C-alpha cells in the first residue's frame, strides 16, 4: 500500500510515492516554465501545470513499481491563481503566479483598509496574496468565470471537487484568521462574492475520487507548500520553526493552538487543521532566493549553484559589497512591493566571489531578520531552525545562516519536505497514519562567530536595505 503525493511548485512539479513506513518508493520531477513580463507580471500556462501534475504522478508510480495506491495528496504554490469555467473545467488565460506584482495598484487603492484586513486575516495588504490578484484579473477576463487558487482548479481536474484547504485559504486575504472560514467583511472590502469561493476543508479529509493514475483512488490530503513542509519537519509546538530555500525563502514558526497577529512585520495564518483542531503559524517570506541565484547565473556572475560555495565560499567575506535581493520587491518584515534589488559597496577590487558572497549574506540576513521577528512575536527567541530546499546544499549559506541567527541550523535529510508533508496528510486522511513524524537532521551547523559580530553584520545589511528599498 502506498500514497502518491504531488508537490506542484513554481518551477517544477514533483511527485513521490511513499510507503506506509515513510520510504520513498518512486520519484519524478517535471519542470514548469514561468514567463515574466516587463510590467511586473509573472505567468504560467495552467495547462502546463496540469500536464506536469499528470506526468509527474504517472512517472513516479511507474518508478515505484506501481504499488496499490490508497490515497493521493496535492501540495500547491499558495498564492497562484487561475481563471476557469466551472462547467467545463477549462482554464482561461495564463495563471498569475504568486510573484506577480501587477495587483499593487489594487493594494494602493485599498490601502486605507490595510490595517483592518490585517486584523481580520493576519495578512498584510500586498500583491503577494491572492485577493488583490483576483480583483486585478477579474477586470481582464470574461464574466462567468471563477478565479481561484491553483489548487482548487487542479483538485477539480483530479476529482471534481470545488474546495481549498484551510492553509491555502489562509493565503487569500479573505479568510478569518481565528475561525478558519471565509470572512464576509474581507470579501466585501474586495467586492468578491463569497458564494463564488470554494469550500474550505481540513488538510486530511477525503474530497473525491481520482482516476488519472489507474483505478479509483481517494484524494485525502491537500496543503499549501510551506505549511506542508512545516508539518513534515515536525514543527508542531509553539516556537518550532523551519525555513525552506526554494524559488523564495519561507520561514514559518508554529504558534500551536494560538492564532497570532504579528506586531513585527510577519503574517499570521493557519498551518493545518486535523479533525476539528486548527494549528496556526507565523510566516515570513523572502521572494527571491533560488530566483536570485538563477538571476546571478543568467548575468554571468555565477555559472551554476555550486558557485555559491566555490566562489562565495572561496573568499573570506564580501569585501564591503552588500546585496539586497529585492528582485520582486521586499516581503516581510518590510512589505515594500516596489523595492528594487541593489549591489552596493562595489570597488575596483570587487571580484565575482565577493558578489556571490554578498548574495549569500543578503539571503541569510533576510531569513535571520524573519526569525528574530518571530521570536519577538512569540515572546522568546527561536532556538533552532530546521531547513530544507535546494540551496541547503551550500555549506557556505548554512554557515552564514547559523552565524547570523546565532542558533543551530538543522538540515532536513530529504529534498522532498513538501511532498512528504502532503503524503503524511493524505495518509492521515485515509486512516493509515496518526503518529507524529520523526526524523534526524543530516547535518547540524553551529554558529562560528560571536553574538556581537552577528548583530553588527545584520545591522550593516539592514542599513543598506533601508537606504535602497524606496529607490
């Protein structure tokens, strides 16, 4: 018996087949091509998303030896939206990706409602979240279509449901933080008809039967990507935190059974609902991390991700160079959607290694600021950070991160945290698992500098960010 878990991400769709004991039996990954526009748009062909889900799932099943599937789970990008026809299931136009900034005009128009929306939903009024995108897109598509997060459309394709899970709904600026249900007041502010929104369900419940992968298999798990990784990394208790270094970096800290409204620039949102028990978390985002590495490669500063260690780790420090990787604006704790990236401190002695090291420092500094903000909201500092994602292969990044955090960094032993979290939800939803996830880190990186040095480095980076973000 096995579970198929599909992680539909920004740059690729990953599928894993997981045995009852947590062993990965099969794995497949299908790339997804994202397009950018000159006006801040980030788009993807929704049919390509669907094709990647089907292909990745079928390939993973084949690689696993085609065991009997007991359940299917789907992870999703969170804030990516699709306009589609509920009758035919056909998507209309491109999907608008979470990085898209074009709905900043909507946020500017509704700015007076920002504080109230933050109180209601726990989120900042920012084009990163779903509702501004929906309003922006609604004016550009024909009437009669629904506009939902990508998970709702994909789940409809998979099993005919019209649902979203509570963690994904928590990314919309339309969900009441405390109740985990749609907020009438938030819907009114955005002029969104609540009756057009999907039903909100828990993360481990059966929502329909899927026949795309052979036979009829129940879909019993669904979760937004970062909360799925939080669950996989066993951050169940208040104060336990993880950071995923993917296209962006996402630092989440569990707040347990308490919904927390951040006073330090983070957002509060549902982490998951199991049975009737809702768990919450704090969330901070760095929009461009893997994307910043890709940008450095495209500009010839790096040739491959391994240059993070070869070049960035080959110099003692950044030689006075500072990088603010605001290539898609700045998220928490700044919430500056119009911020631009910047290299500063360049001189005739600056080399490629210094630029790469500055990029590493900039990424780690932003994550450290997020973790420190979470500690202030929680009333006590984060004492360890669990990490996953492709960039955790960089020993230089891990060391700089531990140094700036001044706490141990524990590396998750699998590159499939989101998929494994989704698999766990699907197994629970199918009645095949209920015990907590247990794992041991593949590495633990301890700080190598003193606290005063870390504070000085963070303050120096923050001063540059403050000076450049509005220009």
